[in-house]
C-alpha cells in the first residue's frame, strides 16, 4: 500500500492508542525516514494526527450517532480510520465526504480485510446525517457539552469544574484544542534576546518577545525546523515553552551558588539555570534515567553550560550524606500527569485514568520529602509540575508543609503579577496566559 498522510496517521494513532505512546516522537520518527517527500504531505500528516487526537471525543460522538453497533468493541484500527476520515471532512479544509470515504474504504481493504463495508456504511451515514446530529446542550448538561464539543474525557471536565468552575473549564478545554505557539529561549551565555530577535529576523523568521519570560521568543514563518537552524546548532537557541522557562526564573538561582536539580530529565531547565547563574557556581543535575542524563550532557555542551555535574540517581532514594544541607537552592520538578501540556500532548488526556491521579502524588511526595534534606537552612526549594491538578500540586505541598514545620512558603516578590498568589504559588494556564499549565511552589527552609 502506498504511504499517504492518511494511512500513516492511522498507523501512528494506532500505536498511540494501543501502546500509550506519545505523538511527537512517533511523528518525528516517521518524518525523519522521509516516507513523505512532499512538504505539504508532511504538514498534513502532522495536522491529521494532532487534529484527530485533540477532537477525538467529538469525532467519536458522530460515529456513535450513526453506528448501531457497540462502538467500544470496535477494533482500534477501524475507529482510527473513521476518525481520520471524519476529521478531514469536518475540520481539515473541508475534504469532500465522498473523497474521504473512498480513501478510508481503500485503506480498510488493505489494513483490515473484510471490514470495508462497515467503514463505508458508517461514513456514508455520517455524511447524510452530519447536519442533524444533536450534541449535548450547554444549558442542560454543561459538563457533557464541554466533554463532547471540546473533546476531553468527562472525568477530567468534572475534576476541573470542581476546582476552577464551569466557565474557566470551558475556556481551558477550548484553549487545549488550539495549536500552541512555538517558543524558544535565548541563551544568555551567548547572546541577548534583542540581538537574537534581530538575527532571527535576518534569517527571515517572525520573532517577537514572549509576554512573561525575559528570555522567551515566539517564532513564526519558519522556512526550516528550529533544530535545523544554524542558530540552534551553535547554541543560541533552546526550544522551551514560556511557562517552563518561568520555573527556573521562579527558583532564581544566583551566580556562585550550589544548586540541585532533582529530576533533571533532558536538562532543559538545568541549562536555563546555568545561564541565569552566568556559568558560575555548581549545579548537580540528577535523574533516574542514564539515557536522559546523556541527552542532558549533549544539550549542556551545545549551549555552553559548563557548571553542570550529571548524576544518575533515583530521587526516591537518599543521596549520599555528604550532600545533606549543602545546596542553596533545590528544584524538584517531579514526574506528573502532564495535564497542563494538552495543547502539545493531546494524547495524555486519553491515556490518563483517574487511577493514575491517585498513584502519581505518592511518588511526588516521596521525591519531595527526600529532596528537602539537601537544602541549606535559609535556602529555597521549588516544587514544580506541568499539570493543573490540585491533587498533584497544592495537596502535595500542603501535606509536605504539615510534616516539615521547618519549611514555609518563600513568597517571591519580584515576579509576574497575576501568576503568583499571596502564598507565593506560581500558576499558569493555557486559557489565561497562552502558555502551558505549570505549577510552582517556592518553599524556604527556616533558619540561617
């Protein structure tokens, strides 16, 4: 079967649904193999994959409305063929229903012999009834309306409605289905933001300062991927959402200090801290994954961050005693559900369960408790996540403070108005700030 954006999209969606994989690495892998040589086809593949993921609940509502059988028992591959076809008809440049149906039927004959009549019947029914399909009314059932029309699992909508209210939940779900801006970080060790904007404009890119981070730049009109640009290869640029940049700024590490990054991952925030410290001092960057540590070393070399000491270590286990109370600042950027990044990772909302949100905080509390012992008296620790769930944020910090009376909120003074509340807690939301949803709590250890 000839590779087209549609059948490749189905293959990727199948892997996401069956293996709980992430979309971006799969897309990168397919695109790097140059299966699709045409630039338009490559762009179409990306749009279909993300579009079908973002709007999956709405697409499924249409399928259920015209299919008399059991939707849940339908093979995932058949569901994804239907989703891809309907997404094209409903949202992607209004592809004619007959053309989308024809291609879907051909695809089914190749991939799932014997099921093409089913696909043909469902799509033809959908085309006939599209204008008469009834969606849940906001006035009668606002939570179901948001879940279907704005395509989030109902349990997530209910959780956010309890925490944020219905109007904010509606705005948040709408925002999660928008294409996020492409934001980069200017490397302070090699340039300034104004100078970098000028260099980007000279390359023909649209480049404007981000609203909140002093290091952020929002890009547009790129002629090539950022990672292929000479400015990237030479270390002037790092791709990073603006909210993620704010976490390092929130910790506020100073030149000459000793800093611990407990869950350093690939080193994006670690290198930002090195830039803020002007490459003076010491950062111990710790992660359980040796592969991520190796990736972070490559990143540090590209950006010229020379003060980072990588360590492979499980953050749920104690560090050596000689590091206890040694650090001026500690960043505890814990593993989380990632619910604040649904614009970029829409698959998370389908791959996460209520049970996951019950398990994750236990790990977060364990890491935070271990991390606290390495902070000096008078030092600052930031607990952060890329989620907006109170179970992973306020509740974790609240329990920590109850069991650690030698800690209190740090209440940073110089920070973005409207993002930090009276306790000193940082929150960002896609619908309020145009960034990913992040949480940060600055905690100070009492005493000198």
